């Protein structure tokens, strides 16, 4: 199975690391999956001193001149642009009409309305798709069903990296709907309060240098866990399995819930400026 990478600029952290993880997952699962094609809107990467031709030569991937060429040649497609979710709908409008299995990287969309449009396109063209932050796959989250919890996390900026904490919050409130949230800020730091149906509450604490951790309270007992497992490799295994078997591993409703959390908190944060 030949996979095509669609990106805004191809030399970025995800595209640089995914090929090795796909190769390992393919070997582990006995799946015949390889990264074969790449197309990028921008030729030169602002993140790395590398252009599309240089990236393709380094990773043994054929460059496609158009996104249409990539879609025609690929058996399944990965839409990257992880730092540019505003690009995802436009790429989806090109990719999904081919009806091929598609993974769309985090952050899935800039807002809930756009996320819904992407899923509607998938349904219209019979293209199965999913999206997730890698933090959904942190093994430390397994077995937790807290009444309330605190999630810490960081990254270079709040809007881009908030999706990881929102994904964790969605996992820990499985079966519950997001009700609303609020934000307080101090410089680059944010403290976010979330409410869910069933009375569950959560606090997300963001600061650029904070590691991802969870402190979960269940029946009055506290459990603290650092999220250090190899969650990116686990995500890629699930994408590989999705491409091999065609079974969507993360439901649309879960992704829309994550998008709702993220959008509500970003809107609340914007009002503080």
C-alpha cells in the first residue's frame, strides 16, 4: 500500500519522523505500507533548511507536482500541515473526492464548523477519515475514569498545542458531553476550567515548558501520572492499522468534542486580550 503525504511545507517535525514510525508499524503489524509520494504547497520549509526535493531525496519518496497527481497514485493519504489547520479544509476538498482512506493530522480544523465541513466531505465521497492528537494514545491514561482531573502541558504557543490537552480531556470524559469552559491568563500561561455533563470537571494548565501530566481524582483518591509513553509510535500504529483494515479508530464525535473544547477555550482566551 502506497501512502501519500500532503503538506503545507514538507520539511517539518511530523513529516520528518513519520516515515520511520510507519516503517516500524508496518513491520510490527505485517502490513505492506510505505510512504511513497509527497506534495507540498510551499517548496521551501521555514522550519528546516530544506526544500521539497531535498526532503524527498532524503526519505526516498517521489515528489508529486500536483495534489491531484498524489491522490491518483496513492492508495491512502496523510494530510499533514500540523501547524496550519486553516489549510486542512482546502486540502480535504482536493483529497476526499478520490474516496481514499485519509488521516488528517492534528489540529484537525481551526474551528468546529470547519471540522464538520471536512467530515461532511468525507461522507459525501465515501472517504473514511479520522484525526487525533498523539496524546490520546498515552498508555498512562488507561484505567483512569476520574470524577475530576488536572492536565498540564506545554508547547511553543497556546492555540497550536492546546489540542493535546483537549484530546486528553476528551478521553478522560468518555461518554460525557462538553458543556463549557473558561480561561485565565498570566503572560504565556493559561489556566482553563472545563465542565462536562454528569458533573465532571477538569482543569487544564498550560505553560510553554510544562510536561504533559494528569492528576486524576476518583472517589476521593488522587492519582498522578506523567505521560511518558511512546504515544506517537502508538498513533502511527493505529493509522497503519486503519490503512490496512479500513476500520476508523477514532469516532467523528470524539474529534468534534475535542474541537469544541479547543474552540471554546481559544474564544475565551481571545476575549482576555
